[in-house]
C-alpha cells in the first residue's frame, strides 16, 4: 500500500493531501495560509509548504510527491539561485500594457493576435509570464539584469524540495509551461525567440517533463521532520492548478470542468491543440499528455464574498437569500468585473449592477444577481469552448464556490446542461497526488481514481437569465475603461 502526497500551492494557501496510491483513500492532510497580494516573496510559499506538510504528518512514509501550483506568475532567480524580487502572481495586472505591446509588435490588428495564437496557442494577457518579463525589463532594469533563470511557482517549490541543486536542475511540466507565453503545446518546444523578444535576452528556463517523468528526488534536509527510512521519495513533474484539478476530478471526453476559486476557469480535456486568435480560449496543455483549452475569469468566488460582505451576511446566508429570489432576480443583473477582468480582457474594468428598481432593491435580489452574474460570466466561457469544438456533455463543478447550495442549483439553469458536483475536496492537491501515484505505480495512464459521492443537478434552462446578462454586459463594455 504505497502512499503518495499531492501539494496545491494556490494563491491563498498551501494544501497537502496524503493518499493511498492504489485506492485513492485519503490518509491525512494539512493546510497553511499564504499572504494576500498580487506579488509575494516565494519564501512565504516555502514556509507554508513546510507548515502544511507538518500538519499532514510529514512525508517520511510516502513514495512520491507532486506539486501543483497557481499557473502563470514569474519567479526570477539570480546566478546563485536567490530570488531577485517578489514573484508577480497571475492576478497582477500591471503588465497589461506589456501584453498589448507584445501583440502589436507582432502585427497590426488581428495579425498580431493570430501570430501569438499560432505560435503558442494563446494570445498574451497580463496573467502570462511573458508579459511580466516585458514589464520587468521596462520598469526594473536593475532587477532584470540580475535574472539568470525564470520559473513558475510550482517549478520553484519542486526545485526547493530537491534541495535547490542548481539552475540547470529546474523542471516544469507541459501544463504550466503552456501558460508562460513562450512554450508551444502544439510542438512541445520552447519559443525562446519570443522570450528574447519580451525580455531582451534568454535566461535559463526549466526543462519540460512529461506527466509521468521524474523531476528529482526529495532532499532529506529540505523539510524538517524524520527522513525516509529506506528508499528515495520521487518528485513528480507537477502541474498548473487547472490541469491538476482536471486530473483530480477525473474529467474525461465530453466533460467541462468549471472551477470556482479565486479565479474562475472553464476547461475541457482535448486530443488536439487549439489556437483561438480572439484570445478568449487559451490553448494550454493538460496533465495527462493531452490538451486543455481553457477560459479564465478573474472574478469568481470573491464575487460571492463581496456580495456577502455588502449584505453583512455569511456565505450560507447569502445562498439562502439567493434561493429565496426568483430565477432572473426580476431583471436585476450584476456584471461581476470587481477586480478588472481577463475574459473579456478589461484589466481596468469595474463591476456594475443593472435593473435596480424598488422591487429589486432587496438583499435576496442582490444575492441572486451575484450568483447568476458570476455563473453567466463562466457560461460565456462555456460558449467559447464550444465554438472551438469542445463537446459539452456535462459540467463538473469544483472549487470553493461550488460549496454554495445556490451556485449548485442555479448552475444547471444557467449552463443549460447537467451539472455534477463531486464532494467538497482539494481537487488540485488530489490531482497532484494522482500524478504522484502514476509515478509510483507506473503505467501508461494515471491510476483510475474517481471521486465518490458525486451529486448531479439538472434543471430546465432559463434562457432569460443569460439574455439579460448579455444585454447588461454589452452596455457595461460600451463604457470607457477606467484606468486604475
């Protein structure tokens, strides 16, 4: 009965799960918080990982560990392997102008977007590493001069677990590499010319591994606690958070995963790469050797948090309020671009409420509008995936936002297809653990884990919800963007 560990180093916290590699049974788990902000000293992630591992009872008895982490971001290291500056996270939008520059430099009008979609499967936005490197070169040239290597959050943590054995030992996986803006899922190769175009030169980048390849061996001195009594603890290639969530939720053909966390993501597993020149669908790679067309919104679970704070209620009370209002909230619509937005690409946008009348000026209506607005923004992503050829048989709903009863019940009305909700769990960490089990057990495919206790929600679609949202969204987007 080999044990394996999966790590989810997310924006808000670090979670560690230890599972039986063969049965997937949860043995133990731990968690530690991350600091707030859109830039973070990576040492905070390392401290949180150590605390979460300790809370989970250590790693001395596991056969393999894999780390999943927040995608994109920028961790810059100098020649000695020291962090040059705090890491810019995926949700740091200061590089929005750099994204526009890179697109325009590749061609005027649609030509620039088509260039990037063909080159790396995605059109740059502020989240991508390539735009953050351009921002660094433009705004912090002294720091840029010190950069000897650039990697991503999960790459850096895996490297630290291996004992930080030199920059040439940096490793990553296909899914995270595909979010940098300088690696092509279609060819499986770096586009170092694009890295140089953005940054002015070519720093060291991690070697890209397949999903079941070994990234290294856990250094016995890397973390406090007892060393393994016999044998080596293998380190997996790891994954970006969305790819790991898909692996953890057991997504298959015809499944679309909607993850409602700090960001909202809509993605499916595909057998061929995609290249959407509009930039709506990012053509990422997945954690199984396939592809992961994905749409991301910056605003998801925090929309519910904001609505609850505004109404001065707890999240379960917000859910009850939302379910007490009629479908469509009598015409009250929230466009939930509270932190700017990535889909559509409006980094300086703000949110708005439409259809406010005496009748709709109630806590229940506002709660319902918040739930529906968040889901409608995600449903726009579902439409974009379908336009790129994705089959939509059902939606698998995961993430913290899926714990809301209102979200679960309203989702089928908005998405227009069956919605299945696995039991609450750490699906990113579970996906990393499943990859670690794949490494420990061998085989051509990951072990056949699947979440037990999944619930299914079906409801008649209510087209008016999305129709009213679309009208409000278009009015909202017609407003001049406000620079923050």
